[in-house]
């Protein structure tokens, strides 16, 4: 059997070899184009960064407008290579050069991420496949079955090259129509490498109908769209990814932020009939506020430092006891202050629950144990919780209204029936944050402290740790993004930086709770 690709008919038995040859040539062109772009100084460049982007062909018109806007505002040149999303993915996998990859369907970004080709990802818009015909619909096509008529010629996307081709294949297969329609296309139609070529064939009358994205159809006034129930589930998310090969990640991320900003690039995508996502507001030098419980500080500080460096942004991090932090949030909310945090990583879910309605769905990142910290050599012979109630024992605990360790300690001691006895007799200090508990032992202000295991790592030669056999002796650290944040996507990428940092958390004494890949994503909101 032969398949017609463009104006060429090719037998199935040789398509793999031709695909390999085409891919090799295309990858060579990609590398050559990148090297020429990097190597040739163009007039007016100055010291502005220069970027190279792979872009799905169907998004050419809005992307070129955005690139022109960005160059006029900031002097940054962006060279673009267009093609089918899968073809571009294959090219960048071979070439491993360039800065950005903008694809027509999130499937290809997932593949690129799994292959280590893409780092940061920003959602842009949604588009859905439709049947497209010439204005006036001269063949009176109304449904997918009409594409099988003998008097109808059809163009489809090549499933191995274009996003529209793959999604069309998957949707028609699910509807039980792929074999029939693809055979009809082989006999009386054409497979195309990009969505624009399908649209142009229908526009020029080379074929009677095609299946393309609704957003692409809207860019051709000579065409009209026909919806089909079997195609509606194919709504795809357009995303832009920053490549791992980016030579200047901050410049690449900055441009990606502009492309995906609600008051910048997304306005242009919306003008071209794409259903845009809820993007961040554009800010040349954005800042976000991040509230974090004190227990997280040891792990978070190097993570945030690396995030700021790569993104070229500022994270204003406030560490404190979670009771204090949540009280601050309530005050900010009541005063309608704009300083409400964009993200919050609590010491435990207990203190996220207190402000749950102000945040989106949380993800549990890690956990740590609550232990008894005692002086080196354990001179008081402490072995279990009830030993803390012995006469003359001096104990340090957290203040339950101010910090999570205090609230969790109270819950634990109440469960063991020890709270009232300990508080009324042996507690000599109640601290506002977990960070102050271990120092109470090392300075001999207390004989023992109920502290996080992570906080004991800083004094390995001066204290000993007594583990507690209780399910309640544990704190779970959740990460969540504020509903009110104007920088949700930036906060989302901060979470992803945290989620890539399993080794840092485990070295800081935490147990990892995310999945084995070490990375989860906050899903983009649909319009």
C-alpha cells in the first residue's frame, strides 16, 4: 500500500527509511540554522540576548506578532524554525541546541521532558480539531462520515509529524473511523506534514475537506469550520518549554513569560482565536512572596537561591512559626493588603488547613519526625515521653498557637495523657518557632526538647535524638499556591524547582513524599 505525502506517493515498506533520512536532514538544518544564527552578528543586536525557538507551524501568525512586539520593546531577536510538533521534537532531540520549544499539544512537551530536553513549561492556550471546508461548503459536508464519500477528497496531518495528525489519528481510532478514513485519504487525498498545509490545500481547492485546529481555521477567512462530536475530546494545550540546552536560561524564561503573560502574549493568541489560559501578569522583573514554616528553611534556602538565579526573579521568603504566618495572612486578608503571599509551604498540613480556603489544592512534599532532643550522653536517662514528666525535668516545647511543632506536640501529648502534667510541671520554655527548640538544649536552658528531627542535624556532636513510636510524631509539609496570586505560573515553577530537589530535602533530614520521578505539576486551569 502507498501513502501520499504532499505530492509524493510512497510505499509503506520504505516510509521508515525515508522518515529517518528526512529527520537526519531536518536535524542537520536545525543545527545549521542555529549555528548561523548564533554566529552571524546582525545589525542593531548590541548586547541583547538572541534566542532560537522551535515552533509548531499552525501557531506561526500569533507567534510572529509576539516576537516582533518583544523585539521592539527589548531589542531581543528570536529566530524561529517552524514545523510539525513531532518533527520539531525529533529535530531538537538530535540537535540538542536552541532555547525554546512551542508545540501545539502538551503530549510533545511531556515527551521532551521525559527525554531531558525541556526544563520549565508555561501553558498558553487550548485548541480543538474541527473539519474545515471552503467557504460556502460546496460539498455540503456535515459530519465525519461525509469524509468517506467518493466525491470528497480529504487532507489529514501526518501522524508522525504534526500534532494535528497524531490527535486526528487517536480520535478517529477511538471512533472506529481511522482505518476507513485513512484508506480513503491514501486513495483520494493527501497526508500533510503541518496543519497550515492542510488549510492551504482546502483554501486552494486541492482537496474538499481537512481536519485542522479550530484556531488555525479562524486564521483563514476563506474557510469555515464544522464541529464533530468525535473530535471535541481532542482539545489540546499549547505550551512553550524552555530547553535544557538554552545558553542563557534567564533570557529564554523571560521571553517565555512574555509569551504566556495575560497582558502580553496571550492577548495576541486570543486575537487569533485561541482559548487562552489564565496567565500571569507581565512584569519585567517579577517578585513573589513565599511564606514558609521554619522547619523548611534548611532545605529551601539553596533551592530558592537557584530558582532566583535561573529565572531572573526575586522570591521574598518569610520564615516563621506557622501560627504566626497564618495570623499574618488573616490580617493581610482583612486589610485587603497586596502583600498576601503567592505561595505557602507549611510545617504541617495542620496549619495549611487553617487557611485552606485561601489556597489552591496542596501537594505534600515531605515529612519529618518529632523527636526528643537531649544533651550528649543523655545525662537524665530519658527513654520515652513519660520520662519528661519526672520531677525536676526541664523541657522545651513549641507554643501551640504560634508554631506547628507546638500544635503537634500538644496533640501528641494529649493523646498520651501527658499534656497537662508536663505543661503545669516541667515545661520551662515555649518557643515561637521550631528553630529555637534545639538551642534550648545545647545552651543548657532545658534538659530535653520536643523538636523536629531536621532541626537536630545542625548539632550532631552536642545532642542525642530519641525516636518516638507514634504515628502522631510526624509533620507533613504541604506546598500550595494562593488563589489571589497574580503570579500563579511563577509560583507553580517554584514548586517544580522544589519538586526536583529530593536530594536536598533528604540531606536536610526530611523523608520524600512526592512520586518517584521527583516531579509533579500543578495542572493548568482550563478556560
